[in-house]
């Protein structure tokens, strides 16, 4: 059976990673969370008190502390940086609130995009992020761009955080999501935007199963034609 590349892009908390993980499992594909890679780079920069003027030092840290993914005890994906589990650390507010400047550094993007492309070359892949359909996998057979209202996305993140025991104020979350949307869409390098050949899908009010079904049906059609 033909193995395809599926690119899922969209703003923060639009449901990309939740649906991508399920589809990867159903199709037996590799799932790559590229946001976790930018978060890991941010974690390293903050840990070593580096700012944007020290991009070479950030690159050195990325070289000496490779980002890898593993399966946790309950089958969930864990993120390691230099062999250390940072799965929870990279979701903390300090990383979330600094990831925009780190991911706007062209040198960091160049390095992480190269890593993402190497992983994608190994077979069937579903990757989620901001620039997958436009930059990382421009030839992906299926490109989806998920959107949802800020209100709904803040609600989703609020519940997610609650489950992880991270306390957040709903209004603050909404402001942070809007601010990140703005920064992600207005940065000079690889801004968040739908590829011309992407299917834009508004998930406001749509269940996870509904989004999964929509994408999977499109994927299956392409795979079957294969
Ligand atoms: O998907 P996420 O919220 O975990 O992503 C964290 C940040 O990383 C997001 O605000 C922008 C950046 N990012 C990016 O610039 N390019 C990607 N392909 C994925 C994420």
C-alpha cells in the first residue's frame, strides 16, 4: 500500500495534535509533533538563559542535546532532549510564552525543518505544525489547515491544562492564544498560513471524531488510488 505524507497545520489549540495522533495510530503512520521540537529548543534556550542574540549557542545546544521521541509507559508519546524527559516541562507557561521568539529565529527553523524532513523521508508520516504544508512537506499528498474560534481553543487548552494539573486563568489563556496567533502569523520566516492546496476545515463545534473522520476519509481515498 502506498505510504503518503499528511500535513496538518493551524493555529494554537486548533486540535491538530489530538487528531494527528489518532490518525497516525489508525493508519500505522509515524506522528511528528513539530511544535514539541520548537518548544524543546525554547526549553534549552531558557534553561541556559539565552536570548535571540545567542542563536549560535542555541544551535550548539540543539546539536549536543538531540530532540527524540519515545513511547511512554501508557503508550503516549514522550519528548526527550539530550535523553532527558521534557514532555511536561515544554508545556509549562514559561516555554509557551517564549516559543514565539525562538521559533522566529531563521537558523533554528532551518535546523529543525531539516530534522523534520529527515524523519519524513522514512515512510508514512503525519506531521503537525504551522509550516508543514508550505515549507517542510510542500509535496505532501494531503494538506489540512485546521481553524477554530479563539473561545473554543482557549476552552480546549483550559481543559487540557486542568487534566495535567496546570492552573490557568481562562481569560489569560484567550489572550495568550490570540497573541501567539498574531506572532505566528506575522513573523518574517515561514509564517502560519494555509498552503494554496490545503483543505481548510473549521473545527469549531466539531467533535474530535468528526475531524478524524473527515481527514481520514480524504487520506484513504488518496492511499487507495495509490
Ligand atoms: O503546536 P504548539 O502550540 O505546540 O507549537 C508551539 C509553537 O511553536 C507555536 O506557537 C509556533 C511554533 N511552531 C512553529 O513555528 N512551526 C511549527 N511547525 C510548529 C510550531
